C-alpha cells in the first residue's frame, strides 16, 4: 500500500524519492511545495564564464545548503519525536485498557464467587431438613439400641427423609390435635428444646446422648405429643451441628420462610359430604394427606 504523500514532510518525501527512484509521484508533490520564483532566494553563479570559481558565491551556497540540511534534519527529528510520543501514548492507553480489563475481570470473578457462595449456603440450608438414605443408615447404626427411634426412622424413610413431614406424621400419631395454623411441627420441637440443648455440652457424633437430651426437653412440654418428635428434632440438630444450631439467630428451622395457605383444594372433597360431617371430613383429609406423603 502506497503512503499518503500529501501528509508526508518534504524531508520524508525526499527520502522516499531516493529509495524509490522509479516513482515520480513523491517528486510531483515535492515540486508542488516549492516556493514561487518571486519568493525564491537566488544565488549567484559558482564560477565566471571563463570557469574561474567565485569563492564568495560558493561559500554562500554551501552555507545555504548546510542550513537547509540542518532544517531537514530537525524536521526528521521532530517527526521521530512525534512518532515516539505517539507510541508512548498508545502504550499508556494499552496499559490503562489492560488494567481496566483486569479490574473488570476481578469484579466479575468476585461477584460470581459471592453468588456461588450464596447458592451453596442456600442449598445447604434447604437440605438441612432432609436426610439422605445414607444418613438414615448411619443413624440406624448409632441408634440401634433405641427401638422407638428405629421405628421413627422408618417413618422418616417413608417420608423420603423429610424431617418436617415425618414430624407432622409422628405428632398426629401421638395424638396432636389437627391445627390448620400449625404447618411446621419440627420447628416447634426445636423451639421447645433450644435452651436445654444449648446449655449442655455434647461430644462430636454422640447422637444417643443428644437424643436423650432432646427427649428430656420435649417431655417437659405441656403437650404430650411433643416427645414423639424427639427423633426428627435430634437428627436435625445432629445434621446442622449443635454449635451451629445454638449460634443461629433464628429460633427454628434454618433458612425456612413462612408459607401461605393455599386454597386450591376447595371443593375437592364435595363427593364425600354425605358420608362425613365437616369436622370429620377435615380430620380424614389430614389423615389421607399424611398417608399419601409418607406411608
């Protein structure tokens, strides 16, 4: 690609013309820049008609040539300095762009890290009220000398490890009254035994000792069915850890939000209204719901 001769200095044009002697375009541009004859400086002849050198004219011409060479050299130096300055500015811009890119990448990475951490925390909280089949087998081994706890573990396993659902079933079996405003028996059990548990010291993974402490605390409740919640309550505390349970600012199940009652069930049992009273039908519906959930 040929350079733009119009933007080149005269010194650059002469240098280019010397390196590209077959190209007349730089000579045309250079010639177009010559001063008009009226403004030109005319020098006398270098020698007489007889061929004798005229020393004064030669000196004047040499001085003019030297000055012109100095001006051209200075122009080249200024051009080189401008190029260097431009290169420095471009380098600064590249460095600034690199720093900005690095900062943005760090901010994005930090934001993603926080989001991942929050997701992990949320996931961990959501899984606290559910025990896995492997955990159930571990609990069976630790509670093998407690037949009532083993029976409760069967209910928990039938409820797919959901401690909240199992607590509701166990509470009903123990004679808890149906209460439409009570949606989380497990949380009530945790509230009942929090102070007692947090005043004691437990060794790591000593589930039987924890179970006994939970049972003692729940037995002190005025509602007798609370003691039926001893196993799911103890398993929940063992799963989250006693220290974490006691340090938690929440009094109940970690990470759980209040749930609103839905009304999409209305009219679903209208075919049975001739067989049961409204109270009997309500109790029966609760029994069927628990049976469907866990048995």
